[in-house]
C-alpha cells in the first residue's frame, strides 16, 4: 500500500503544480495518457471543483466515464452531483451499467432521478432494474451487458454476433441460451474460433454451466469464482433467464473484503462495515463481546483478592499484574493471529492441529523464558530498592520469572488451540476469539502469577 | 468457509462409505463427474493410500493431473512421491508447467529428479527453468505456456496459430512479439476475430502493454492485476523476452494472502508465513515487539507503585486493575481492527480522519458508561462485603465507574487515531499497532484508574 500511495501522491503533486500554472496542455497530456485507475487514485486527493476541472481535460466522454468509474462509488457520485447536468448525463451514458448503478445508488434519489430522466429511456430502464438488486448480491455487482448466443446458431453465425456486439464487457466465455433467454450452456470464444464454421453451437457448448442467482450473496459468488478459477460466472433470475455476468475483476474487491473480515471478527467488532459505520449499530455489535470480557475480568479480580494476605505483605506485587497479563496477552494475540490467518489462507489445515499448537507452545515458552529472566531481574532490583533484604527477595524474583514464562507459554497455547478447536467443530474460528482469548489469558495469568509467588515464598 | 468445509466433509463421507463397500463403479461416477477443485478439497481428508486409490478411479491421466494440480502443492507432492513412478510421471506430463513446478519444488530433490528424468527432455528442461525462479516472484507463479504471435502476421494467420495451440492456458489476451521473442504489444482474441482477415497484427496491437519482470514480487503482480482489472499480465526477462504469463486466478490467492497479512502485522508477528513457520524465525520476528510491550508494562507498574499508600489502605483496588485494563484493551482492539481494516479495503480514506476518530471516541464513551455503571455497582458490593462502610465506599465505586468510562473512551480514541496517523505519515498502519496500542492503553488505564480513585477519596 505505501508504494502506490507514494505514486498517487506524486501524480497529484504534478497535477496540482500544473493547475496552479494553468498549463492546460500539459494537464491534457497527463489526463489522456495515464491509466484511468491511476488518475482516479490521484483525483481523490483534490477538492471537488479541481476534480471537475481536471476531468474536463481528459478528452472524450468515454474516457471521462472510465475515470469516474474507477473512483470509489461515493466519490464518483459526488462528482456527478456537482457538475453540470448535461455533462453528468453524457458521462453517465458512456459508463457500464453496473458501474453507473453503483454511482447512482450513492446519490440522493432526486439527483439520481434527474440524471436518469435525461438518459435514453432504454438505458435508464436497465439501470433502474439493476438498482433494485441488493448491493451485496450477485445482481448488485453483475454487469447486465452479457453476450447471449442462441443455441440454434452455427459457429459462423455466432462469430458474427460477437463481431456486432462492441459494448459487451470482455467476452471470453460465451453463454448459450435456449428459447426465452434461458441459460443452456457455455463455450469459449476460442472454441468458437477453432471449430468448423458450420458446427452448431448446441453441439459444441458445455451444458454443465455453473451459474449464480441474482440474490446470491456476493461472498458466495467470490467463493465460486476463486474455487473454480473462473474468469466470470453467469447470473440468472428465478426462471433461469440469463440477466448478467459477474467477472473476476468485480469479485477481487469482495475477496479482499472477505479476507480482511477476520480482523473485525477477531476483535469482536462485527464482520461487516455496516456493523461499524453508525454509532448505534457499532455499539450494539461491540457491547456483547465486551460483556464477556467483563465477566472474565471479574473472575480475575476474585483470584487476586483471594491472595490478599500475600498482597498486604508485598504491595509491590500488585504493580506487576499488568506486566504479566500484558505480555501474556500480547504473545497470545500473536499466536491467535498466526493461526486465524493460516486458517483463512488455508495454510493451516486442521490436520496440522497438534503440530501448530505444539509449535506455539514452544515459541511461547522460549519467549517466556527470555522475558521471565528480564522481569525477574527488574523485580529483584525494585524489591531490594524498597528496603527488602536480598535473600528475602530472591524467591519473589524467581517467582516473577517463572510466572512470566509459564503465563506466556500457556497464553500462546490457548490462543493457538482455541481457534483450531472452533474450526474443527464448525464454528467460525475468527468470531470474537480476541476478547475470549485475552480474557481467559487474564484469568490464567493472575492464577499462575500469585500461585507461583505463594509457592516460592 | 464453514459452508464449503461442510460440503467437503459430505463428499468425503460419501467416498469413504463407497470405499468401505468397495463400490468401484459409484466411486468412478463421483471421481469423473465432480469438479477437480471439489475433489481436491475432499481428498485431503483421506490418508495417502486412500487418496492414491481414489485417484485411480478418476479416469484419464489428464483428469488425474487436474485433481493433483488442485491440491495444495505440499499435498500433491506427497501423492506423487507415494505412487508408482510410472504413474507419477504420466500424471506429471499432463500437468501445466507452473503447477508441476510448484509440486516438484515441494518434493525432496532426489524424488523430483527421478520424475523429471522419466519425462520427455524438452518438458523437464522447461520445468527446471521454472523451478529456478523465486517461489514468491512472477517467475515462480507464471505459466510458461503463453501464446506469442509474431507482429508480422496477418489476422487470418494469427487465428490459425491460435487454432493450432491447444495447450495454452486461456488465451484471451494475445501477446505480440517482434524478432527474438521480444514483447511488442498485446491484442485480444476478440479484436483478432472482429478485424478483417488481411489486417496486419502490428497495426492492430496495443503497444502500451504492461508487463512484469520474472523477479517482480508476487504481491506487486497482484497489485497490478487488481489495480488495472487485468485478466493476465505477461512476464518478461531482463532482455524483454516474453517468457510466461500470470493469470488472474494465479494471483487471487496472493491477494487473499496480502489482504490477511494485516492480522499478523497488527499482532507484531511478522507479515509473512515464512516468519512464523520455523521456531527460530518465529522467535526472532516476535521478540522485539514483545520487548516494546514489556517496556510499557514496566511503566504501568511504576505508575501503580506510585500509589502504594492508596493500595495499602484499600487492597481490593489491586483486584480491579485487570478489569479496567482488560476492558480498555478490548475496546481499543475493536477500534484498531475497524480502522486498520477500513484502510486495507480503502473504505477509510484519510480524509475521514476526524470523523473516524470522533466516532470511536463517542462509541468508546458510550460503552464505557455502560460498563462503568456495572463495574461501579460490583465494586460497591465487594467493598461493602469486605466490611467497609457504605458511605466510605461510595466514592470508590464512583471512581471505579468513572475510571472505566474514561479508560475505555481514551483507549478507543488512541486505537483509532494511531493507525490513521501512521498512514498519514507514510508508515504501514498495521505493523505492530497491536502491542503498541494495548501497551499504551495499559499505561493510560492505570493512570486514569488510580488518579480517579485518589481524586474521589
């Protein structure tokens, strides 16, 4: 991420300098020659009036449409809302249906209606159909511009259909439909080109075509595309009528989002941006997991008050509670992250259960010994400084060190074993393992700590 | 993930039952009709001898090769190593070069050499070339079977080249080369089909072709593919000679891995599986961040020992340290996860800095008030139970509640602001923010807690 942010920044700086110098020609050179995706990343760094001005230099409506489509939908919507209606409509007409529907979906209803009213009726009808689908469904991310070939055509006729359909997104798979546009099969453009011209499409097509429904969740679509290495998957409605296509570039963002969900889940902060965007839903999603954490914290506090006599004799012991709990919590979070990530990328299969858990146990112990020695030393110095005798303090220092080593070892083991166990019994291993693990580590931490001190004294 | 794991399990159960009943015909039906990706997911649940037996029922060498290629490379390697050499070679010959190179790379050298020695020399030479590239580079993930078309051909001639190259992976982009196989341009199969047969390829091709170098890091390749919505990107060597192609399905796993890296980074556990797989590298990667956490923990312990007089009077105060620190840590981890994930999926742009931070502040405060009231109540009960007077305890209970609310509010704010600040100054916002944030929260937590108690008493 940092690298491309630097590139965006550099491109934006250049454009800003040229804008200040009113160097229209140079701006035009950049705006017409740079890739729309790069321009979009730079444009978001400008205030809205400058974006509109820069866009004017990008040339044809088609190219301007490509740049607007490459912006995040919210930013594209702002841009269309702020520019003259006539220009906004010209750009909208050049955008792919799915991109335009996303952008219009972000506008307020009145502004969207104004743009659609000025578009040719057929196009605005298509867009309105698209906007009816749920945002996170196959219908919401599909492109309606899908090339459907009738099963009754010959290869030569089908090639002519392809030649006469310039507006279709990347047709590498050709979907074959029977009467009434029902999905019947699939064949590749390559099969078409490499077959004899008089071959019938229906004899060539593969009838085992995997399709998704308009209401299919986008994550399920992403899973199908990545599981079977598809470049696209056709979308059908309830009557098996072909209505669109989802291409792999549309689901890459979905895959990225799904893959990063685990961060939210682990922290007990929901699993979707919807959960965290409004105050109310954020509160409702997060509160229950914190309640579990409170319960665990109170158990830890009962453990501590159980050792009140010890504490009253060596008050300084209280000061080391956050050190031991903090270190155990941190090493546990590391183990948890390693295991949850391994499960998400399928590197940690369940068959590696014992191997993974025992590796974390050993790493936790080794790290625990290292920091146990340091903490023992620091503790010894501080107790001596408080006026305790050297010999009296030795067992406390030893107890501190041993407690640190044990707590870190147990923490790493729990944190590795828990998500693997969850996965084994079919529970999502990421959900709220964070609060769950850190809380159990807090309890185990103080248990080990005070028992070690009691033992060595 | 849970859904498809259930499906794998069901398929595996069916196969296991059929194996027990020695129902070869039914096994054959499943092994020849199910998608290789699904079979691979089910096969990993069987012991190695059963996998070999099941594979025998899958039909042609080509189909068996597809199933082996769909397995994780380590599992595919185990399978080839355990079966008869002759069969392993037959399967290897049918695999795509890049898949086979991955599998052979996981075998010990002797076993790999034995298989390659039995393959046709040309194929084994190609594989050996491939295996020389770094595992995580464009060379390591590319397919060498790329369709190169000479710039001097006409469209009709080029189509004939496509027709005579059945072994090439999905040719939707056709790369055009000048003399000595230097990459010169790109055109789509569709352009070829839709142009007049006598058009020269060099007049049709797009010369602004984006390529990557064999040594380019796979994450950079993934970034280029997803940024520009490419379906494939050509790979060239140092002399601009076309040597292979990386297709989008090859980088989806890379994208998933890159997207999930943040979990590891946040926890201070490295950013790559390499960092966590061996004991030694895991220890070395994780120890430094824990050292930072130890430093913070010790600061917190100095804060606590500063309030020794207060502690000696109300020993029970020590018992609530883990409650307040734990709750602040958990709410902070939630805020951190929301912000880091927002940055990774580009939902949280930096322009939302103040909006995001103030939202987390408010949510933290609201959650803090809720749990502050509960903690105040619990604390009041426990102090009273210990024999303190109701009126004496009231300020302590109030202090506990206020401390909880304040600590949670500050924790959420720090945890949201820190990664955004990092991103703003160009530091990766995920790296080790976990230990950094929880440690600063530990310090702030005890500071707020003991000062609140001192204030109210």
